[in-house]
C-alpha cells in the first residue's frame, strides 16, 4: 500500500474510513422477519420468520458492549420488532455511545414512531432504498408503495434533525444505469452518505426467477458507476463501496473497501467453512457463482492452501517466532509431513530463532531470516549451531542492518522504509555489484502506517533503474524488475494448528497482509 499521491487521490479519506471500519461494532440481529420482499434478499433461504426473544437480544447487546462501541440493530427488518424502541433505550443504558439500525424505512413513515426512536437515543438510520422512484424501488423491494413509505420515513427523521441518515443501495442490472440520478435525488434531500453494495450470488438473487434480471457485467456498467462515484469527491459527501472489484477503482483508490471486511464475508459462512475443513467438500456456492463473488480470491486461496497441505505439496513455509521464542504449533507437523525446501522466518532476535527451531536441522532446507535485533547473528552464523548453515538470505529492515550486513555472503533482501531508504541509497553501488540483491517494498494494513514508514516509492525506485537489483512487492510500472512478494504464494505456518488443520480466520488475516493484490485493468 503506497502513499503515492498520483495513485491515491485522497489518503486522508482512506484513513478516516479505516478508523470507521476498525471501530468496535456490535451487530445484533433482533429478528428474521421482514415486511419487504426484496428480489435480491440474502435471507430468503432462511425458513425462520420470527422475532428473536427480547431477553436473547438484551444478552447480545450486553455481551458485545465495550467502551466506544457502536451498537447496530439489524434484521430482517429490525424496526418491526415490537421491542425495537426498548432495545435502543437499553443500549443507551448499557453505555453505547452510538446506536444505529439498518432499515427499509417504512416504520419511520409514522411520525410518532420516528420521534420515539430518536427520543430513545437512536443516532443513525441507514435506509435501504434502491431507486429514486416508485417503479424502480418497489420492483426491487417487492412491495407496492414501499418507496413512498420509505421516503416519508427518511423525511420524518431528516426534519426531526437528531438522527444521522445514510442510504444503502444494492447495485444490480435494473438500477445501475440510474445510479448517478439516484445519488443526486437523495443528495437534494440532504443525504450525503451512501453505501453502494455489489449484488452477491446468494439468496433470492440467485434464484432462477431473478438471476438474469439482476446480475450484470460490471466492466460494461463501469461508465455509469464511475459517473456516480464522482459524487464522492463533492465536499460533504461520503461514499462507501462494498464488494467492488478493486481493479475497477483505479484512480478512485480512496473508495476501495477496507480489506478487513473480508473477515465479515468469511464469518457469515463460518459453518460452511468448518464443514469444508472437516470433509474437504467445497462450499455449496463454489462454481458458477464465484465470478460474481467479492470473496472468491480468499476462498480459492483457502482451498489451495488446504489442498497443498493435505496433498503434502508444501515446499515453502512462512513462520513468525514470538518474543518468547515460540514457533507456530504447526511447525513440527510441517517439517515432518511436507517436502519443505525453504523457510521464511521472522523473529525478534537470533536467540529466539535458535530456541524456536528444532534441535536437528534439515540440511536441504534454505532459510530466509528477518530479525528485529541482529546482535549476535555473525557469531551464530559462524558457529556449529543447528540451522546456522541453512541461513542463505537475510531480510534487512533497519538502516543499521543494511549497513552492517549488505556485503555478507548471504543474499540481502532490503526492506525499503523511511529509515532504510537512505542507507540503501548510499550503498547502491555495492548493492548493484552483487547482482543478487532484492529491494522489498513492505505492505501495511493501515494507510496511516504506510504514510509513517514508506517513502515515495515511484520516485525512489526510479533512482534504481539500471541497477542490478530486483524489486519485490511493487508494480511493474514502478520498476521493470518488479515481482510479486514471496509471502503472497507461501503457506503460513500461523494458519494451521499442530495437526495441520487450517484456521480460516488466521488465513484471512494472512491473505489481507500478503495476498490482497490485483492487477490494474490497464
């Protein structure tokens, strides 16, 4: 993630979004019932249509509380639960500073109901309205008159003035050609925050009845979408994209969805993934639906990782040693069952590395080692300690390490950060003479970290043109010798337990940091 201003037009906007995404949110479903029948409804496969008992809801509200947390009441249609107002009031009593609901808006058409919700402490309503007129919205929501009711509810809350209003729009073949008009319609009503959600191939949307009417070619629709997204840079507007292919947002990088939302996608199918881990049977949605699904990249990588481990095909392994000198619990299993040829190891210091590794080294395994503290490394390497002779590559992430070790026989991988860039530049002739050095552009999960640690990579790498180096984790447009990060294709030991069982949540975290890449449409 590079803070190159030419490629990232609104970095502060990205940081604002990151802060919002990482706020602790307690999503509490209070009902399965709904008074709409949206033709793309995700819950249409659910046979339950009842409200969740009030005491269960209160337990969830109480259990999920943390200082500064946001409470989100969801459904079904949350507002039709008979205890909806009481849940808002209860959330306030517990201590939630911000209470939000996602709603089709029809209940708020009653001025009395809208006022009662605001009086109870409701801070925000996200209205799910998918068109700018009766014909379009009512067709999509499956209820005649639904648009008029939703609009009246929105205006009631707008006129009250105490509740923040935003609008969710599920994009599909019917409304995408009108997207700019839809946004402008609501902007004229005083709405300036929107969440644009790509249609997903589940529920009623994937039924034979509606599939052809709803799914569309995003590339073909891109002119409509980009015209609408221009509204994001109007002062006062805030637009979120949800499940958009990132390669289609070139030039609009500040609108790319935070990758940590992948956790939500996987969490929603946790039971299906557990079944896959147990049986090896892929999710029911695997196949034709994948091309319409935002999570297809991480899902397919999960399949690949499990199949490679089960098939005894892993030749490279990434592992992190903790400050107590503990390696991932899967290391022993991997060393015993996989045809490993290479380990990419990160450790606090050489003592922790030595403690974490098995006492008996395997001579045919090469180690790429990165340490936070390199004191004692030269002595260790010169000793007859286990694994000392396996270390063939050094990952150097400090100016001191670059200056001290770049001329050693081991191949250097130099991490280019603010504190190493100058040291590497000063030694560029020596580095180039080696012919085997790699400049590594680190990845960061948050834009504020990228801004704090990265230099202007486009400008910096331009200075290395002609040098005998390769560049890891940078696009080809920045350097002709650029290549993908090695960690992107390497199995991580952190994602498996001692028996070699895959942990989907841990894998998602690894994928976000090391595998969340996409080629430009260009």
